[in-house]
C-alpha cells in the first residue's frame, strides 16, 4: 500500500468517525458515501476504487442503528416479490389455457359427432 493510500485511509476513517458521531467538519453530515468522500477530502472515485471495503465498514453501524436490512437483503426480497408475482400470473394463465383446452375439446367432440351423423 502506498503512502498516499495509507494517508487517504486514515483520513477516510477519521471522517467516518466524525460522521457517525454527528460531528462533521467538511460536509453537511449526511450519511451517503459522497458525504464521506467530501468529509475525508478525497475524491469519490479514489474512495470507491482504492478503498471500497471501507464503504461497508462505514454503512454497517448506520444500518444497525437504523435497523435497516442490508442492501443485498432488500434486493433479494424485491426479487422474491417479483418472482411471486410472476408465478401468480403464470398460474392464472395456465388456468385460462386449461379452460380453453377444455372448451376446444368439447367443440371438437361436437364437430366430430356432427360430421359422422
């Protein structure tokens, strides 16, 4: 790890502490990662590329304090909900198709009897 990278990490960790304790000095005190980069005085992309793991370290206490599920859990819940809707729609379509098959079979029977009579 370079000296610049080590220095950035120290600044980011100090900024995390200030934001999490509600004592920002260089930002509005909001908790998005953009505010973290501003508070630390590092470019947002530097924080994302060289110090990506610090994002999780920053958000974990926020998530626990606000009792929010992690983003991955939210995405999974949304996916499960979407899949349940898809399954319900497919079940309704299958029932409609079964009804249509029954109707067509009855029509075929009627037409077959008429043709042989």
